[in-house]
């Protein structure tokens, strides 16, 4: 990844496109800022992909004129990797919770990361539905469409190969998935279809990524903070009393247990506050990364 492109949008899209390709992608960063690299690590793991430990990294000095290698320290990143190891079994068991698909033709360039980060800013869980046929064959599969209620044609269906068009036409014919153009008002459409699963009440550049353990019928909602402050900052800005609202409470069930986990801190039991339209959870503080474990 090019150093200048190390943004929330780039890391979000990179993890999602790897997941859509059914590949494991090990991200290798070019650290320009400790806070930015920490947010990148958090985003990558929150979305189910691994991130290379920032130790002895080639920095592309010939092209960028910066130091040839980078050696991160335990003080900078150790709490994040301790967190991953501590919760490894839970992280490995989680998969995306999404009823919104974003259709992308891998053969055609497009502003895909920008669109995906717009959905993330609306706190709308989504997954990429990928197809390609020109340089490598990545078929649009019926399995990849299963469970979706809305498919955004970021790449129009007509741009795909005949086999993929047939798969999409079959899905359209069932009436179970609504197809919408990329110009659709996603905020209004998600409200109409009741696709808003949660709302994060806090500053911008906080992103919530819900993931589920389908075997246990439990969930974890990751919260990642891209408010990085000064470019030389070692840590993201810290916020207190951020509220996470679980919308359509009947879909979340009883929520017998809610625990907030964050690197370097003991877990905190949360008290769900039930309302007719949501279940509210008060997060005691948000730094770079944390997740709410729901049972």
C-alpha cells in the first residue's frame, strides 16, 4: 500500500476486498505516524484480516527519500498485539454481519474505497460482492449473495460477464434482494428497509463493525477510532462516554451480557438500557480500538 494512501478508506476496502475474494491478506504498512499505524492495525483485525507486526519493515527509501527500514517498539504497538492474542479464539470465530452488498467488477477501475467509507461513516454494515473475468476468474456466486436484502450496483450488473449476469438475474428474480444504483440515497433506503443495525453517538471518524459468531449466536461490535490528532501523535484522541445504540432491539434479542474490551485495560461490564426503539450501551472510553462482546 502506498504510504500516502494509508487512510481509513484504504484499509477498510483492502480488508473487505480480501474477504470477498476469500483470501487472507497480510497487510504490510509504511509507518509515517504511530497513531495512524495503530488505527490501521485495529481496522484490519476488526475486519477479520491480519496485519504484519511493524518490525523491520522496508520503507521504500529509493522512492520516498525516508529511512530505509522501520523498527516499531513494544511500547508503540505491544498492547494491540497482546489484545489480539488474548482474544484470538473470539476473533477467529467471527464473520461479517451484513445484509447490504456492494457489487464490484474487479475488471474495471472505480472509486470503490470512497464509496465503502461512506457506508462505514453511516454505520451501515456491508460486504463486497466481487466478480471478475478478464484477467482472473472470480465468479459472482449465489453463496456470496445469500442473506443480502439490498445490493448496491456500484458496478452495474450489465458490465459483468454473461455467467455472472445470469447469477445476478436469478437473484433479482427471487424478489428477496432489492437492487439499487450507486446514486441511491443510502441513509433513506436503509431506514426504509430497516437495515440500520446500530448507531454510534460520538464524533466523526469513529467506525463500528459488527461481526457475529453464527455457531454461538453471539456478536462483537468493533469500534475503531481514526481521529488521529497531530501527525506526530503516538495515540489517537480518546473519547469518553460514547454511546452505542442497537437499533431494532427485537433483532438483537435479550442481550444477557455486554462487555467492553479494549487494549491494555480490564474488561468492563456494560448495563444495557432498553428503549422501545433501541438498546443503548454506554462505552466508558474509546481510544484506538475496542469491541463490545454481546451474548
